[in-house]
């Protein structure tokens, strides 16, 4: 049996700006994992423990994403992409059984009766993609991290309709990083019905993403505060921002450029955080507020006024900085504290305000595989 574990992530800097080359984003991984086990079987099977369900098929050629339950698109696309690549190498893929389950940090109970479970935004789909593909590749002794990363980007792109920069897949692969996306046209024409013919060529090409490893300083303590004010769909948020880009490209580009400017200042300060706390906080906050402005101009709640008020309250009660991570919305706020006492103050404040706070442990690495 092979077990692959890929971590969750938080995008601290680069929200929306990272969608545009050559802008950068800073994403860290956390010690919450999507766990995938793979074992030989008499037929292909993917089991989803959280859903108490599974799908079975005689051959990968029986899989059809268009007829698959949307909840299974990520896993199915990952299997199709990985097996298509192996097939292109002349490797006969024998039946296997995959079991997938997430650590508890990827979801939280949103009601007292325990019936409503919501995502925390830690990137379960990207982590699942990387873990599934890593497990399949390792089972055939293919351990090249760049190959696994490219395959995961292809599979995730097919499943999600090519919305996104790929930072979450890169983090689940490589760990905590500063990231510049690949040229979007690279995967523009790839889809389920041609992945089998094109995957080998795509993997062999040189991609123009940039990845620089950068860990979050050990002085920081990480928390997610669940907003409890509704669910935000990342694809919907990004689509509406892109509509604004088409309608008002000059203002969009101006805001994105400013976000990237302050993102870079914040990342530079992070490299020597002990002597640059004030500079980091200033740049981090400026980038956050500019991202809020982007949402306002686009007519979408990346960070609405109620969330802003909550962020300010968190920063007055133990958080050094806080923001809605990634694409934003009303799901969660990610916070950093710089001392144990501040972290305890933050937890106490959340408890008094009846906010669900999830304690997270920072991580610097990407996926790993064990036998």
C-alpha cells in the first residue's frame, strides 16, 4: 500500500494579483492533510470516506467527467490525467483502489446539531489532486516532483474550468512558496477529451512558472476564524472580477499593480521579519485594503464592510495581521499572532464573540509519500 499526504494552504499575499503574470503570491502550507491510500485491486475504485461513497470502473477509458457527480470531478480528473500519462509512456496501468479522506481542519461544523459541515478554504481540491497523482506516480516508481506538479496542474485545470493561477496546487506540491503563475495559454486547449493525446507533450514542455521557497517565520502563530456569514464560491468571485477586468481594464490593471507592489514589500519584510514587523504590517494591510477596493469596484464582496470591522476587532485583540485569504468572501479570516499571549488573547476574543477559531500549525513542506 502507498499513502500520499498533501497539505492544506493559506494564500496570505497575492489575492487576485497572482492571477496575472509576472505578479507574485505568498502561500504557506499547514499541518492539515488530504490523505490518499492506494492499493492493488481487481477493479478500479475511488472511495470517499467523508461522503461514505465510492465510484468503480473497469477501465480509465470508462470514465467520463461530464457524467460524474461534481463532488467527484477532482478525483476523477486526477485519475484520468495520471493514468493517461502512464499510458503515454507505454506503462500498462493495472487496477487499483484509492481511499481518500481529509484531516478535520478542512471542514468545520457550522450548526449546533452538527448537520452542516462547511469548507474552511484550506484548498482540499488542490491537495487531493496532488495526493492522488503522487500516489499513482509513486506506485510506478515515478517520483519526479516537477512531473507530479505539472500533472496536478493539468488535472486541476480540467476539473475546475481553468479558473485560477495554480498557486494552491504548487503549494500542495512544493510547500510554502513565493509563486508566479505559468502563462494561462499553456493549458488553454487542454480538456478531458484530449488529455490522453496531449498530456505527455505538455509535461515534457518547459513551463514558465516561478517558485521560490519561503517559510513563515516561527514567531507567527496561525488561526482561521470562521465568519459564519455565508458561503462564497471562489469560481464565482474570480469570474465576476474578470468581468470587471473586461469592462474596465485600465482601473483593474492599476489596482492589481498596486496590490502586487505592496505584496512584494510585505514579502521582502518577511525575509527579515524580526526587524521589519512594522513594515510588514503596513504593506500587508495596504495590499488587503486594495484587494477590498478591487472587490468594491467589481461589485463583489471580496471583503465587505462587516468583515472589515471584524478584521479590525481581531487586530485589536491578539491578531498582528488578519485578512480574508485567497479569493476572499465571507467564509473565513486568516490571522497571524506574534506571541503566545497574543494568540491566547485572540482565542479568548473569538470565544467571547461566539466565533469558531481553528488553531493551525504552520508547515513549510509539500506532499510526501510513504509505503
